[in-house]
């Protein structure tokens, strides 16, 4: 009987991982679409004053609403559960995407895109909450690495799919309607397959990390009140250092998510369709990164994740510096290689922050809030990836844009060293 239950649990763990991966990948159909169609929007609305700076402003507005939504969604999810918010986020994003495709004008684009990003903030924190119910803490790095493929390969498939539609002559409105249709199909499947906890199939939930910030209360299904939920987090030095690292890495990651197609079109000389397709190299190599770094961190032990982060960030500073010194390459090869290298070094460490580390710190009771706050800190910093990077690229050039990212990466290295030293200090006291 125990063997049967164990086999059943493993089977449903696989179903849960699959449902979450496909479901969160579907979110990217209605998120990466703006980046993919940016060259088309710039071409169609240039006479109306829509340039890279204005696209950056729209993107930054969306990031701001996404960051605020992360805080609200994380708290609500810890109190009300993950499955419900995961599915509702899909439905809301579908509606917002259709609305964007129907409207015209910078103001309308900004309002609807911001609404879409606010709604989409429910997705990842819900995924983390569900994961905390299904998997033991010794598997956090590996499982969250696999689940991180959802936003990486989901981004790859989205850019490949939407890029092929652009190459086939589909306009930007058709791209948005196609994205909404794809997410609708995925949401219907998730409704039937996704379960919030092993208790729904008659199995027990696994243990949390005993070193979580909530102590014995970390195993609770939901917090008693807001004080219980927030006090352990806001009084923790580890939490604040992870939030600082998230700020730097999210700014850099969002820059690549927003601007890679435009960068490849302007610097590498690719067409709009080819730039959209080749931009998939960033999430593709990022997917390899999360698997390698996630497995490596679990084998080293969760307390060593900071060392793995440093292993990626130090060479990333060099890569970004090189990108800041490219002006007129002889071919598209060098820009494509550098984009791929940046993804390999950055995305694995980035995936720890609102994933495995949030589960380590938050347990079951506060996993969504921990993830939401850490992600919110990151996306507040990433506001600069839109309007800040867009302004630099428009007024000075891509060399200044990537030079500034190299400085951000260097500062983030410093924060990671501080986090690592604090971990070592705390480990020596136990």
C-alpha cells in the first residue's frame, strides 16, 4: 500500500510539474508578444511619435505594475491558495491581450499593457505556492530549475511561434490575438489537470526546510495574520540581500527580454522576423543555465547557492562590458554569441532568487509572499530596463546601454558577496 501511494505521489508530482510548466509558459504568450512586435509598432506608428523611448516607457509602466502586483499577489496567494490565483491570472491576461490588439495609441497601449502585467503578477507566486505543497526541500533547486524552464522555453517557443507568424506576414494585431488564443487553450487544460496539494489525492505533504525564517510555523497551510507573515521576512538580513541581488539581476534580464529583438535588428543587421526568431537564443541558453545551476546547487547544499550565483555573475560583468564596446560588427555572429553567453551566466543564478531561495526562506506558510517581495524588488529595479535603457539606446547608443548594465552587474556581485559572508557567519554559529 505504501509503495502504491509513493508511486501515485510521484506520478502526480510529474503531472503537477508538467501542468505548471505548460501553464506558466502560456503566460509568456501574452508577455513576450510586445517585445516581438516592437519593430512592427515602431514602423507603423513612427509618424505618431512612437519611438524606442516611448516603447521603453510603456514597458517600464508595465514593469512597475508587475512589481506592485507581485507584493499583492504573493500575500493573497499565501492566504487563499495557489491554484485559484494561477488560473484566474490566465483568464485576466487573455482578456487584456485581446483588448491591446483592438486598441490604438500610446496612452491606450500603456494602460492595457500595465493592466496585463498587473494581472500576470499572480502567475509565478502561485506556482511557488503550489510547489511548496508538493516537493521536499532537498529537491527545491532541481524542481525550481525544471519549473524555470516554463518562463525560458515558454519564451523560446513564444518568440519562435510569433516570429514565424510575423515572417508569414501577420500584423501585430494578429500576433496579439494568436497569443490570447494559445493561452486560452492552455488554461482549459490546466483547469482539469492542476491540483493544489497532495492531500487532494490522499497523500501527505512533504517537509519544508527546517531553517526557514518562520521556524516551526513554516509548515502551516496559511498564516494567522499579516504580522506573522511579514515580520520574519522584513527583519532578516538574508532576505534583504536576496532582494538586492534580485534588483540587479532582474534589471539585466528584463533588458534582454525587452530589447533583444530590437538590438539584433539594429546592431546585428537582422530583419524584424529574423531578429524575433534569433532572440530565442537568450531563453534557450537560459534554460540550459537553470538546469545546470539548479542541480549544482542541490548537490552542494542549499546554503551554497550564493557561491553558484557568484560563479555566474563575475564573468557576466565581462560579457556585458564587451557588448558595450560593439558598434559595427562584421556579422551577426558576435552579437548572437554574446547574448547566448549572457543568458548562460545569468539566468541560472536569477532563477534561485524567487524560486528555491524563496522556498528555503518562506516554507509553506510564506513561500508566495517571500517570492513576491523578492520579485517585486527586482522588478522595481527593472523599471529602468524600459525607459532607462530605451533612453540610453535612443540618445547615446547601445554601447552606453550595455556599459551601464556591466556596472549594475558589478554592484550585484558585491551584494552577493555580502550575502555569502553572512551565510558563512550564521553557519559558524550553529
